[in-house]
C-alpha cells in the first residue's frame, strides 16, 4: 500500500474513533511529515484524499479541519426538520435556548402584520443531527394570536404540535432568503465549529392555510442546501 494511503487511512480511523471530532484542526503538514517520516508531498496527497471523501476541509493559511458529516437540507414548502432528518436515517434533536415574550422590532412586526413593539413569542433553539449541533434558529409568533404558546410549547415540545393544538393544522413556507456569513464567537462555540467556517443564514416567512403570516424566523446552519427542480413537462 502506498504511504499516502496509509496516512489517509490512519487519520480517517482517528476521526471515526472520535479522537478527532468535527471542527478539530489536524496537525500541520510539517508535523504530519515528521510524525510519519515522509515528505510533505506525501502528506498533501493523503490530505487531498480525505478532502475528496468529504472528511476534512482545508483552507490555505489556516490548515485542515475535520469536516462535519454532511446532511443536506432540502428547501420545501412544508419544512419539517425532524421528519426530513429521520427520512435520511439520521437522529434529530432540538434544544430550547430561549422562550419568552418580547416587543416586536420593526422588521418582525412588518413580517407578521403587527404594529412595532406589539408582543411576540420569541423562541430560540439549537438543532442537532446525530448529536452534532448543526444549526441555531429564532422563531417569532404573534402573542395576541397565540397567548398560550409558551405553556403549550413547554408541554408539547415541538412547534408543529403546538400549532396544531392552537388551531393551525398545517402551515407552509411563503418565502426564504438565503445569505452566508462567518459565525460570531458565540455561534462558533454553540455549533462547535472554527470561525472560518461560513454559516448559511435563512430568513423566512411561514403562513397558515388561509395565507396569513404565521411565523417569521431566522436560522443559521452548517448544513448544505439542496434545491430540486422538477423535470420539464415534455408533453
């Protein structure tokens, strides 16, 4: 077996054994060269192999880092995080960070059809896939429309079930705007990622079955986004 492949497989085993976890920085090329007693060209070939497998990502001037396992999310009219992740054979989990009532700023009030400073339900959560944090989300609902949301969410544990029990059997995505930026110090700590790894930021509006604004949200995630286009009608 070639030397670069042996090095690649050794590093891959360490990652699979979680000796190196997502976000961890690998030793430098020079350190790996000395450790394996090979030249740097051989080390680069090994790292390139890990990159091609999607196991590590390398950035010039920063080094190589263990990449988080990819779990692409699809843009859908009915976004359901838990269902989507389970369909892919993965294990989803959410953690509530903040749940409170607060005044709506101008942007949130406009999106929800409220007046500025009207009270809204503010929910902030962290999402996990296979116990790896993959996203942070902020959710806003009209307090006037859902005065018991906080109590109901605490007992139901999910937004979908809380809305169902509040008289909203279904809801869909009206629009999503996507941008990218680098994480803040706090976001990097919460998602266990280095600060050079960009986040995808989704700003979205969900509506109820009558087309009325239901939820305005902002999510920041490390996952990729898939957009499927239907096959053209050839008839």
